C-alpha cells in the first residue's frame, strides 16, 4: 500500500508526464506548419504519445497499489518557438526537469522503505537516461548544423531513424 506522501508524489509525477505530453504535442503542432520538417513533426507527435504512456503507467501503478491516481489540470504549453533549435533546447531542458523529478520520487521511496515503488521507478530512471541522451544528441547535431538549410534537411531525414531506433528499444 502506498503512503499518503508517496501517493501525492506519484500523482505529481502523473501531472508532469501529462504536461510533458502536452508540451510535445504543442511542439508537434507548431513544427507541422514549418516547411520541410515532416519527420521532426512526427518525432514530436511520437514523443507526446510516449509521455502519455508514461503517465498511464503511473496511473495504473498508483491504483494497483491501493492509492488513487488523480487526473490533473494542465497548464497551457508554449505554442510557438523562434526556431527548431529553440524547440529542441526546450526539449532538453524539459527532460532534465523530468529526470530530477523522478530522482526525487526514488529518494522518497527509499526513505519510506517502499521497495515496490522503488523497483517500479527504476524503469523511469532508465527511460530518463535514454531521453536525456537523445535530447543532447539532437541538440548537438542542431548546433553543428546552425542555420544551414541542407543540414536541417539531413537532420529531418536522420531524426526519423533516431526516433524509430529509440522506440524499438522499449
């Protein structure tokens, strides 16, 4: 059974995962109206779906452990970005914030000797390592490209392979 403290912390993570899905959905919608980056758009849509699945996994866990998963109200995410580079910088910042939140959950689970929740959270720890690494790699590639249109074309071609490779790992 979950403690009230652990339940509250996990419900906060439900909100963070739901908000992440919304942020990436907004990025997808924005990128969809930008010319020539169809695969980047699909990457963001896929990322939004993935975050929603992370949220659902938490909801099921909370309820299965005798808690009550609460569906949160969400904040309006940013709707536009000055550039694709800016959107990917935001992606990295967001993933780092999610990792910090997961680490806090692990700390609570260990302090409460809630080893079932600790074990459950290890999947999220591993997932965040992958998410941050992917975001860093994509940002590094965009930094190398700069404002070069041909580089952005190749980035758009490459990102689909990167996102397919990461989804095949799950």
